[in-house]
C-alpha cells in the first residue's frame, strides 16, 4: 500500500470515527441510549474523604454483592430541606456510636422503574458494614427529616418522596428494627414540619396538603401507645395551592403553634395558624362556613414574620398607597397578631415594607394618609411625597440603599447591615418636618 492509499484509509477511518462520535452525541442529547450505551449508568459517584469514603466503600461492596454485580449506581441527593447530602451520619439509635443512611439508585438497565434505595450502615468492630437496605417509594427525594417520634432517644428517618409528574410528595417514615428498616406510609402532602408540637417532649409530623381542589388540610401524626397514628386533622383555606414559610412559635406554656403562609392561584396570600390543644388540631383563622381564611388575606403577597422580635409571628394586611391602581404597587402594611389568651386579633404596627432592600418604614396611620411613595428598583431609591389632588407633591424623604463604599452626595447614613448602608435625604414638605432621629426610629431592618 502506497502512502496515498494509506492516507485514503486514514481519511475513511477519521470520517467513520467522526460519524460515530456525532451519532453518540446526538443520541445523548435526545435522551436515547445508543447501541446499549447507558451514559447515566457509567457515571461513577465522586469518592468521599475520611469516614465518608469508608461508608461509601461499604455501600459499594453491598451493591456489587446483592444489587448489581457491575457495581454501577448513582448517589441521590434530597432536593430541599435541612439535609441535602446523599449520606446522613449520626447516632440514630442512641447507643453512642455513629450510623449512616445512604441514598442511591442502582445502575439497572430499566430506567423507568428505577427507585432510590435507602441503605443503613453501621460500624462493626471498627469496620463500616451495610446492615439493611430497602427500596424507596420513588426515583427522587424531595426532602428528609430526622426526629425522635417515639421519645425514646432513637431518631426516625422521614422521607418526602417526589413522584414524577405529581405536585405533591409522599411522606414515608422509616424505623430501625432487628429485621431492618420498617416503613410507614403517611400519604401525600405539600409541605411538612417535624417538631414537638404537642408539648409531649417527642416530635410530631405536621403534614399540609393542598393537593385536592378546594379541600386543603393539615394533619398531625404522632406516637401514642407505641404506634404512629394521625392524631388530628383540620381544614384550611380552600383556595391555597402551595405553602411556604412555616414558623413554629410558643403560644403558651406547653402549647406550640405553626404559622404558615398559603399562596393562592391569583397571587394573593393568607396566613394560617395551626396548633394542638385539648385533644384536637385547631386552625383559628379558618372559617369553615365559607371555606376561607379571610382575616389574614392580602393582595400584596408580603410574608408573615416576627416583625418586632417578640417571639410571635405577625401577618400583614396591606392596602394600596395613594395613587396606585396598576400592578406596580407600593403598600401600606398593618401588622396584625393573634393573642392566645384572649383569642383576638390585634394591630401592632403600620408601615411600608420594602422586601427588595429588606427594611420597613414604620409610622402612625395618620402619616400614610397624606403621602404616596415611588420606588426605583434599579437605583434602589424610595421616595415618599405628599399626595394632593390625585398626584404627588413635595418630597417628604428619600431613602437610598447603597453599597458601603458609595457615599452619595446630599444623603446621611441612618443604618447599615453587612455590606449595605441605608441613606436618607429629608425633604421640605410642610407638615412633615422629620428629624434624623425620627427616621432612625422609623427604619426597621428585616432579617
């Protein structure tokens, strides 16, 4: 074969190799498997270091021996919540020694039926060994909770499984036993909290569910007589489609409540309070005759929070400021709270809330009646002006949020947080002769 012929053969080989590479790339981008190539199965999980490396080696030994002799697997990570690792290491059974949970998906060829496995490992004579393994409920983990539901010093594993194509999750509780991991399916839920909610000293699970149309519920699961059971259920605002911002508070000695914001499809928001007392689960804001929670409803979407640091949660009732009718709205917000002793709603403060720059500007009701406000998001500048005859008048004050290194001309610093400084420039509007001390009192920095 001469050089020309040899070069021709090389060209053909290069062309064939190029076409084959294009074929594999196209198949990978389209989500297909080419000539038996399973890209996901060939990915090896990253190796840990130290103790985690020993735990991972023990997991791989178990997988090769009992699950998939190729040793192929993927570590799976919870999508949200406090615990985001594929390995949870703690003293789960209270014996003074560390144990571990590992979340993984075996590298099987049938992708559609793959489910995450939970593997339980412990040290036996200074060597990590897998002692229990169970197939989970779905192929993804939404969140993981660890808590002592039995009150015996042993931590249960509570896993929120994410079903493909479903808005809700499935809550499953796993207990350690001599026979391995025993599971209890608590059903579908949208949001959850695990904490001592009954005053018993042991944890309970509060499951909030907005899955059914106009039937929104809160269910409390707790241990009694050695059995995990549903202690109580209460209805919540029927227009809630999702939950956020769960906050546990102490309402009285041994009485704990959970405040939670519920988002409606319209973009409006309500706040619910849920607490356990006298053998039942209560939701005092909910009106069953209307299937609504009207007293905490607001159009603004501003979340509830402990606005004054007193350990209780306030919720905002917002009204549009003078001159606002469209979508870009500034709100006067009246912060309300619920008094457990009197079972009544009270107003605490009135302010303008700026969630972009994390502050509220507190003032009396009379102050807001004669003014309007405009906010320049790009410039981070809030301008409050008098409001007369349907339009803005004299400037009352300007509040500018800027980086520490910036010193804008004509402004005075009134507060700071981290690398942000809040600057004020006072106007000359008659009837609004403010001082810097007054502004410092009005400006409340939000967490």
